[in-house]
C-alpha cells in the first residue's frame, strides 16, 4: 500500500478562508491526502491567501520565497498551490513572480483542485480563476467524522459569498464576485451533519452574511433571521453566531432574532469603519453615523446583554483630524468589547486608490496608535466587568497545564478552567474569577444556567 500523501494548508485572513481551507482538505482527503502541520514533510502545500491589505499579498510572496528555498535545499518535489483572493486577483502574475508555484486557484474553483493537480503533475503550470456556472458547494465533499472532531465543537458554515456593496476601499466585490446565497436545504444538511458529528456551535459566515437571501424550504426567499430560526430548532445546536454583517442589512427580523433565539449569542461583529459621515459617504458605506448608532440602540433594546465588536479604517483618503475625532468619539459612545482596526491601504483597481488626497503614512500610524489605545481600553473595561459574572462557556480544547480546558464565553473570550467537571464539546456554567490580557479564568458555578443546553448530548471525544 502507498504511504498517504501529506498536505499542508496555511490560511491567511478571514473565517471564510479557514472554512475554505477545510473544504480543500476534505476534497483532497478523497484523493488520499492527509493533513500535516509541518510544511517540510508535505507533498502539497496550499497557501490560502487574503488580498484585503497590501501587506497580506506581500506576505504570500515572501512565504513563497521561503518555500522555494526549502524545496531547493531539500531537493524535494513538493507541489505548491496558491488559493484565495490573492490567487483570484493576481492570477498569472503569481506564476511570473513565483516560478515555484504549480497551481493558482481562485475561491470559486476549489472543487476542481484534483483535476488541476493532475494537470500540474503532468508538467503544466495551471491557473484557474474562473467563476464557473456550477455551484462549487455541490461538488465539495463533506468532512469525515474524524476531520470534524479534530476541528473542535465550534464550526463555520458558509451561507453566502461575495458582495455587491462596493465600498470604495475594498477588493472583495472584485475577488469574491457578486452576492450569492446558498439554498436553505443545503445549509440545513451541512448543519445536521456537523451536529451529528458532535459540533455544538455554528457560526454562519459570509462576506456580507446578513444580506443572505437564500431559497427557503417553501421555495420563497428566506432572510438570515428566518434561516436561524429554523437552525435553532435543530437538536444538539447549543450556540449560533453569524459574521460579517453590514449595518445596512440589519433588518428588523434580525434584530428581533437576538431577542427571540436563546441559542443566538449576545455578541455581534458590526463593522462601522469610521465615525465621520463625510468619510462614510466617501467610502460608499451606504450608512451614516446616526444609522449605526440607532441600530446599536435597537439591538441593545432587543438584547440588553449584547456586546459589540467592529472594524475601523484610519487614514482613508481625505480623512481630516476632525473626521478622526468623530471616530474616537463614536468608540467612546458605543463602548466596544473588541475591535479590529487598520490603516487604510490602497488597493489597485478600487476607486479610493485613485483619490488625490491620500493621507501621509506617519499620520496614519499616529491615528492607528491612538485609536488602538482607546479600543484596547474599551476591551479591557468590558473584560474587567466580566469578573464575578456567571455564564456558559463551550469547552473547546485543552489548556497549557494538565487538567485545564479552555472554553469560549458568549463574547468569544477564552476562559481557562482547572479540572472542569465536563469535557470538550460540552457547555459548562462558570463564574469568572480572574481577568488577564488574553484570557479569563473561571470556576464551575454552583447552579448551571441552562441545564437543557448543557446536557452532554454529543460531547466530543478528545
Ligand atoms: N464585509 C465586511 C464589512 O462590511 O465591513 C468586512 C470585509 S473585509 C474582509 C474586513 C475588514 O478589512 C473591513 O471591515 C475593513 O475594515 C478592512 N479593509 C478592507 N479593505 C481595506 C483596505 N483597503 N485598507 C484597510 N482596511 C481594509
Ligand atoms: Fe468590502 Fe464593503 Fe463588501 Fe464589506 S461591504 S466586503 S467592506 S465592499
């Protein structure tokens, strides 16, 4: 019998890429590949890339440089594939800049990987960045029980891909294409399989997840709220999340779902980008500061314990000190539990890249440092307020010390528990005793909060 071939997949960027990496690994498992964590022993290395910021693409090229050296030194014939949004955007340019690459494959063609690798094996250098008419999800295999278990009790399910919003700074509408939603029945099938394999928490993902408008079980178009209502009825599903949302698509039914669905976690990632109406208009965000703030108010009315996270860009072309002050002011007003913040990075082909009033690099650096200081203080205040609180955590993996397990709070904080009376894949009610910069510590609470959900319905074997 042949030794199984080894596959190393490195994911850059967002959750969509993590999900896609898993689907690629599942596809190649059928071709006899097993995953390894060591690129040096791999027969095939896939870099699943992100094109959001300039440095992300540069990181890929330097990674390819390292792989070339490693290949030369070892005299190996490891095949190298570049997938993801850099593959989609750069296409054949990658072949020119990095002769070590055998296959370039865009996000819509992952189901074709086996054929593409066979062509590469026959000596061709292959580029596939088409948007094929067939639905790739129909051709991507489902993960095995062992693969799901190795990925833990919290899983992603893609419900929507692409974006029609065309924010003036963003490459996503070009690299991922137009918004497409998956039919509800296929999403439910995928969720049912994951739950059967021991998954307890599902995060629905999409570049613009709350723009979801998939064909429902009744043949009509279903919203994200309607989909989640149906998912919440599934046996074994303890927790539900969705990301990433756009403020314009926070419909009334979605806000109500936060009130009505106990499985829907009280945590929402809602990117705002800027607190200045002038900049939001120049970004073509299709919402102003007031709409964002009024949404937050409605959401908090629906779910008073809701915590928020967001994305910010500083130094967008034309951003003045005054505009930046408006962003700081918005952060003060909302009080975010966590956030991502970036310097604006000019992406060729997007309208903002052509803007004359580009902001100087030093100014961007200063503004980012100031914003991050404020966001970190806001996060620290939120974490500190968790001390003494009691909530359920989903136990996900072993901790550093023997007997320790690490779980996730409803707010996605890591919570360390010593010798918990429960295993990976179970919910445990804990009271938070300590708050550190990267994680919290908790002890099992006397009375579980939600005994029905805590039942070890499908606890995961380690
Ligand atoms: N769809 C989401 C939304 O509506 O905001 C997020 C998409 S994007 C993958 C994630 C984040 O990257 C954005 O929210 C934005 O803050 C940041 N981003 C996108 N393009 C950028 C650019 N050119 N420069 C800096 N940050 C950027
Ligand atoms: Fe990019 Fe804007 Fe679409 Fe988000 S909504 S993916 S930032 S274009």
